[in-house]
């Protein structure tokens, strides 16, 4: 076995099928979509000619105008990302800390919070749609609060915010479980030493536990950002089918309703680049923070 693993040709033989498969289903479609985004229009059949448009579709995407919803869709995706980072993840962290620090019925609560994750997003959307049309208006009426005109999902000012809530609720348990696993992996002697030194509650969480799970926090942040930029299924079920308030919704409508395949390809490439850029920025930020204590130690030495 050692001889096989030390032979580079043997390693290449074992890795090659996976690399080819990944290239065919991931890398090739991305570059093919990139090429389509640079054309005036995708050829309808073999032999048809298309003119090279360059970056014209990308310029059109961000040209201000009432008939161009894409800039607003990008802003909405950034708002959802902000909600994920500043509302969803802190709430998930709070639950994970409560469970990891020894709550009665820890296993039961962990499973309860994770149940929405295993439910289909379509089912979750339908459940929340019923809630918005039935129970929630009754609660607003009983409290004397004003119900938005045309309902929660029919009002232009509120529909995008209420379409975010199901996704935020559904994946709280997912991030909670990731953080919970990371917290449970912290050595017991570290927690005991901190407790002996007087750390407990919030001080223990912010000084010991949270700093020690930074790699998992980076993973959760990456998942939240990427999920925010490609969010599609929940708003698609809750809102009208022609809705273009998010980048993925706009891409779908432009491709399958308006039949602007090259323009939709450009929007798809933008979503990929947006996810890539924010992931790289996130890695740089966490790398600098992780490296700073090492620099301080070396400077002190």
C-alpha cells in the first residue's frame, strides 16, 4: 500500500476519474456559461451564427432604469446576507452555547431545532404561506396592528422581507448543529481551567469558546453568504412567478420566461463571481485575524 501511495502515477490514476467528473459537471458548465454570456444570443440550432457582444450584457445588468430590476435584486440579496450574518448566525450560536453547556434535554432540543433542515424548502414555503394568509393576520388583528395592503406577500414594501423569514428559520438548526459540534470538540480541561479561573456564562463564551471555534464560524459564514446570493426556492414558491427581486429569480425569469439566454447566462456568471469574491474576502479576513496572535508572539520573542 505504501508503494502505491508513494507512486505519483498511481495517485494520478485514482484521482483522474474524480477530476474528470468534477470538470465535466462543474468547471465545464461554468466556462460554457461564461462564453454564452459574451454572445449577443445563443444559437437556436447548429449552424446558426451569433455575434460576439463582449461585456455588453454585464453593462446592461447594472444600467439604471425602471425596467432593469437586477441592481435592486443584488441589493436584496445583500440585505438577506446581512440578516443571515447578524440575526440567524447569532441566534444559532446562542442556542448552540445553551445546549453545549449542559442543558436538560440537550439531545431532544438538538433534534427539534434540526427538524426544519430536513424538511423540503417547498414544504416550508407552503407552511409559511398558510401562516401569512391565516394565523398571522389574525394575530395582527387581535393586537390592533395594521395589516399591510394586499397582504404580507402582496405588498411591494413587505413581500421581500417576509419571503426571507422561512429560509432564516429553516437553517437556524443547521448552523446550530455545526457550532454545537465545534463547541463539543473543545477539550474539557480547557473549560475546567477557565472555570477555575473564574470564567463563566458570557465571559466563558466570548473569551474561550467562541474564539476556539473560529474555523467553524468561517464555515458558517461562507454557507450563509453563498446561500444568500443563490437563494431561489423559497421566494419562488411564496411570491408570484414573474418576481425578479433576487438575482437567482431574475436569472430564471430571463432564461425561461423572457428567453434571453445570453443575458441570463451573464446573470448566472455574476452570481458565481459574487460568491467567489465574498468567499475570498472572508478567507482573507479570517487569515489576518488568525495570523495576528502569531505575529505578536514572534515579536515578543
